[in-house]
């Protein structure tokens, strides 16, 4: 049997995609298995183990718990951890991709961390699974969808993904609201390398990215040219809205649905957020937020930052396609009881359910 591979792995369906999820081993598991470190002797290579935690129609998931230490009580070095993860990847059956828990990603440098980001197709697969499990009931109850778009330069892909994800459910949708970011907003310094379609401020914490495993240079947008600045800005905004409407034609012609477009508004940070910005040395405290139009039903979020949506009293479900964990904390901080879902949380739930099942089985309950 290949090194580091669980026996159960050989039963995985070779035709399905296999997602390897690297996550931190809990203190309880490390104590129970007496496995605080990835190797027991100095002459050994560090090894990680996998265990099947879920099998869906389109994919299987292998869980790979990363022990707290590399050897004895020595912390992991980024290269050693990446090499151990590479061994697991090489041993996995079928078509493979990887997902990385933020705490495990924090053990890697950016160079290594980027290597383990999932492909866009894998993120879509996981989001599609979330919709299959939750969208039907949500749309039957509320019949409405809110889409929170991310960066303008990635709008084409986000709108295409939205159409692909929602198409099976469109006959049940009677209202659709789309919030978008205007292109004229000031950007970070040109030349900063970031993950595609992810805000710079959260690029190091939103580990499930919407994009391929490459890095690209973010473009900085300017409204430039001769003549009146205000007039040019107005013309540019009208042109941008017309471009957005082109994405929506299929919704109307095929389903009679007319999505409502609303730009994010700029507001100033307040309370705890403003205090943190001041501590950071006078950082920019302005933020983009959803406007007065309230969000509800099924909310699809593509943004790298929380946009402070005003949730309808009847609620809904919140699906964060990029898995920025801070968004769930913000929702709870605002006292919103709307269920938060994301690909990362979905994988974490499968890990927990798998572990709970083993505990119950070991206790002789099953």
C-alpha cells in the first residue's frame, strides 16, 4: 500500500473527483492516537494519514488531519509540511484536488500556500452541492435570491457561475437582487500580487478562492481622459450598468425574471472596526456596504469582504462561495440568525460527522 494512504482509500471511485481536505488535528484526536507529531524518529520522513469522510454523486472527500508538530515538539516548517502533503496527494486515487483549512494554511508561507488552493471547478462543485442540499427548501419558502458580487475585474466569471448554479432553480425564483461594485472605486497599490477575485485585505484568510492556482497582477482602474470629470464618471457608470444588463438578458427571455441591480454604497467604519483601523496606523476606514435594498431568501456572496447586508426579518440562508470565515463572525456580531454556509464549513461539517460516527460505532451504539 502506498505510504501515508489509508486502507479505505483504495475503495474510492476512480471516476469521481477526489478532494483532499487538509485540516488541523484536534488536541483530543492527537491524545487518543498518541500522534502529536508527524514522525516519531529523526531518520523518518514526516507522514500524514487520510481517511474517507464523505462520498457524493460527483466527488469523494478524503480528510487529512495535520498533527500539531513536525517532530517531537518542533513546529512545522513550510517546506516539510508541503512535502508531506504532496505525498498524500500523489497517493490519492483518481482525479484529485485539494482544500486547505485556514489554520493549516497558516503553517505555510504564501509561496507554498498558493500551491494548495483548489481549482475553480472544485469550488463550483462544492457550492453546487450546497445548493442541491439547501436551495430547494429556501426557494420554496422565500422565492428570492440575492447575489453579492466581488471585484469588478472578475465579474464575467462570477455572473457566469451564478447562471450555472441558479439555472436548475430559476423556475422557483420570483425576485432576484444583484449588488455590484462600481469600477471607479480606489484600489490598492498597483503591483500588489493577490489571489484572483479576492480582496487584498482577506487574501490571507479566505483560503477557498474563486480561481485557478496562479497569481495574477491586479489592475488598477482609473476614470481618465479630457473633459468634465463628473460627466465622464456619469457616462462610465451608465456604460457599466448597460454592460451588467447584458448578463441578465437570459434570465428575462428564458424565465421572465428581471433581476434588480444595485451598486454597493461607500460608508465609514464604526465601532470596533474603526478602532482596529486606527490601531493599524490610520488605515482607510471607508468600506463598501449593501444599500437600502434588503437581502433575503438565498444569498450568494462572491466578495472577499463582508458587505453588511440588511437581512429581511423572515431571514434566509447565506452561502459564502469564497469561505471567508470572518463573514460568519460578522453575521453573528450583528445579531443575525441566518444560517451561514460555505465550502469550507461544509468540509468541516463532514469531518465532524465522520468523527462522531466513528465515536458512536466505537461505543457499540451502531
